[in-house]
């Protein structure tokens, strides 16, 4: 026979008010505040030192608009390339079991940690005029990618596509595959199931990945200057213009940096709901 003492004791424990400690330990609080200052102080300094009175003249110059226009076009084109190639790649990694899938995933995410300059050198070795594939493109089709606007798109897509692949793969793994299986039992091919069922379900993840890829492409510097060079009107994007202006006109460099900062803040604000939902 079960004694009534234990249930009563359990009820008393459940009904008793719980004391929640809200204090933050000093060994955690102090490094946290230092880390916050470390991350925020440079951005505040950029805002404080900005030449606000001269900002309209600096941002309306022909060179700035030329670099901004080229940056927007190339970043959008690189995002389109990432969508066309990255979404199927993410589906392959998330849905298909094959030998070496872990290695393939590691290679796909390698540009995330690879120094951008190294990525630019690797692109030159692969797609340069004397590269492994570049020499064939030049001799067979007369296509030369380095130091061209197309080269900027290639360099930006190389560093931006992993962001999209990771976002879409994570969304696919969180999506129940039984919807695709149900579509297959109704006679739909695997591609039709992906196009009509899976793609609408993962659309928020695709959109979030596309925005991240676009922002990463817009801010790309190392791979772009190594593979495409720094030619005004042809390959000089906003980050390259900031680097060039910093050597001769620091106020213009600050103004251009503020434009990129505003774009980054807009991207973070646009993805806030996505992150809140994911958390």
C-alpha cells in the first residue's frame, strides 16, 4: 500500500514558491561587458568620426555611385548563382545518403573559414588564363574571367554560396520528409515533389540564406581583389573603394563604410524574425 505522505510532500514542494537567483556572477559579467564594448566601440567610433556635413557631397560623387552600382549588380548576380547551384546542393546534402557526404559537406563549408585571399588565389589557379579550367575556357570559348566584372561575380559567389547552402540544408533537415513521400505515393516524381511540395515549405529558409549570401557578396574584398583586381567601373566594388579611399581620402572611406554598415543593419533587421522563429 502506498503511503499518502509522499504525494503530499511532492505537492508541497510543487506549491512552494521557487526562489530564482537573478544576480549575474561578476566573473561572467565583467568579460561579457568587455566583449560588448569590444564589438560596439569600433562601430560607435565610425559614427562619431563620420563627416556628416560633407556626407551628401561624398556620397553623390560619380566614383561612389559607380562602385555602389557595380556592388549591387555583382552581389545580386552572385546571389542568383548561389540560388541556382546552392539550393540543389543543399537538398543533396540533406536528403540523399551517399559515401563521403560528410567530406562533401566539409568542402562546401570550407570557404566560410578559408581566408578570402587564399580563395582568390585558388580561383586564379582554377579559372585563370593558365588555370586548370581557365585555359580551356580561354582556348575553346574565348572566355576570360580574371579581372572582369564576371570575375567579381564568380569570386563573390564562391564566398557567399556556403551561407545559403547551410541555411537551406538546416531548413530541409527541420522539414518532415513525409510530405515528399506522400507526394511520391500520389505519382509525383522526385523533382515534382521538390518543386511543388518541398520548395514552398523551405521558402523562408531559402529567403534567409539568399539575404545572407547577398550581404556576404556585397562585403567581399579579399577574393575579389585577388581574382578580379581593382579597376574603377569594372571590378571596383564598394569594399575595394573603401580600401582605396582610405589611403587618400579618409572622410570618403568613412562615408562609404557607413553605407555598408547601413546595409548590414538592414540585413540583420530583415532576418530578425527568421532568427526569432528558429530559436
